[in-house]
């Protein structure tokens, strides 16, 4: 769902993640030409997609990020930064390969950091993204 505030200055994008309402966050938020995409995992509703599979989880996450960006009037080409959190840094090559398949020509700034765990042990990758849209007004 997409929520636009009364002054047309803030656009909140929601998804089917079960934690959004419990924690009080949006999948993505756009203010002006900036879009911030929350930490995204390979969850669809209540289902964990590709448990324990770093490459497939990363691909799935990037598709979810692409959709959130599109809902906010942005695209992957607008992404200037990604942040990748992994539960085992030894998966960096598989995760990096999936990230590179999408971003090899866009080349945003990025970081990959090992964390102790994510919200579910079957999830091993979480990605955030920041996009800056070049002169595209809010139209939702």
C-alpha cells in the first residue's frame, strides 16, 4: 500500500512484512527526491523465501527493493547506496554476485557487514537502499 500525507511531502510504502505494523515502520519512505528503503529480507507475508540460501535470498531481496522503489517513483538506477547485513561473511561471494548482477553498471556505494543474527535464523541477508531521484515529482 502507498500512503501520501496531506501535504504531499511524504510517501510511505508498505509491504506484507509481518513486522511493519508491530515495529512501526514502512518498507520505503520518499520525501522530495530521496527514497530510503528499510532493511529488506526474503520474506513474503509469513513465509521465509529461500531459507539459508545467500544467493537466492539476495536476488529475492533486490526484487523487493526494486518494487518498493518503483512504488515510490524511483528505479534501481536511482540507487546511490546499499547496505548489506549478513549472518556469515563467508557468504560474501554469493551475495556479491547477486548484488553485482543488478548493480554492476549502476555501481552504488555499498558496505557488507557481518551481524550476529537477523530476526529469523533462516534469514541470512538483509539489505537497505538509498535512492536519489533526479527531478521526478511525487505523483501518487
